[in-house]
């Protein structure tokens, strides 16, 4: 490989490491929320186990005894293994018994599968090219599956005609990430096993961006007014709810006693402040649950 091509490959590979690292950190707000609430709520741990397997396979692919001179493939997937392991650990600490068992079973399957792949590559295959073909084929399959996962989100955007669940920056980062790693694979030694999944990822990322711009709508003044008319904060604390509302009527309830308490609160508030558009109601309940996500 020529000196200029090697330098270009290294520069592109470093850029790919930076962008991929950012993508690995993108679920961080979710896990900060889990840590603060001490609960995984409705979040699934399955994607993180799948990503862990993907990183393990790519790290193996970059090893010198499989694909020499692929240090940058090892570094970013090594970081991915550590980050995904941390996510899974947090999930296992704060998940329910049922979700913990599901994740642990998947994790056991991943470890057994990866161990079998390593044993096969090291004991039965002694030629670099064959090792690279076996591991590379697995990387293509799982890498393509990871990139194809946003297809369900794109379908949701088309169905609802809303980009609420497809953040622009994440779509852009996925597109650029696939493009950079595809370029990396073309520089110097052609690497078809990196080109295929990342090429597909680039195309899907571009499609996400196109769909985003088709269905993106700027919030109107009417929509902004609706947002102001909705509850601004809900704090469930040990069986009581504090509602700061921008309306002058109590929240709906099926319990007559709760309705009386709510109306009494409004009456006291209006007597003190006259015709007010802001009320503070405390409704005592024993069955309050935190908002679901």
C-alpha cells in the first residue's frame, strides 16, 4: 500500500472511530434516566445485547490473526464492547426479574456463539484468507441487520407523517458513519466485508434523510398554543400527584370523593385569586404510576 493511501486510510479510519463512538454514546440519556428512576420502565435491553455481539464479531475480524493491519477496526469495536457491556450492566441492575432473565438468556447465547466462532477460527482454520472469509461473512450478516433496524422507524414516519421518532442528527450521523467506513474499505486494500454492510448503511441513512425532509413540518402557532395548554409538569410522589395546569377545570376522575377534593381545591384557589388561569391541585391516590415511555 502506498504511503499517501495509507495516510488517507488512517485519517478516514480515525474519523470513523470518532463518529462511531458518538453513535455508541447516543443511548446515554436513556440510561441516565434509568439510573435516576432506578427502573428500566418500558425500555428493552435486546438492542444492546445485539450491538454487543456485532462489536465482538468486528473486533475479532480486525485481529491480526484474522485481518492484519486493521487496528482502527479493533479500537472502535473494543470501545463498543465496553460501552454496550456498561449499558447491559445498568439494565441488569435496574430491570425487573422477567426482563433480567430475558437479557441474561440472550447474553448467554451471545457468549456461547461468539466462543464457538473463536474456537472454530483458531483451531480448524489456519489460513488468514479463510479466517477472514468466515468471520467477515458473519460480520456482513449482523452488520447489515444492525443497519436495517431503523426500517421500522421509517415505516412509522411514513404512516404517521411525523418525524418525531426519527431524530435528524442521529439519522445524519448514521449516514455519515456508513459513508466514512465504506470509504475506508476502498482506500488501499479493498475490503468487501466492510464495504457491503456500511454501503447498505449509507443508502439506508440517505433514505432516512430523504424521508425526514419529506415529512418534516415546522410547528405552527396553533400547535405552540396547544403545547402551552397541556399540563407542564407531573410529579408522582408516594401516592400523590401535583398538577400544575394551564386550565381552569379539574382533571377527569371516576371517583366522586376525588372530584369533590379537586373542586374544593379549585374553589379555594379562585376565591383567593379571582378568575385565574393557573391552578395547583393535589389529588391523593394510591394507584399512581410514573409516566410510561
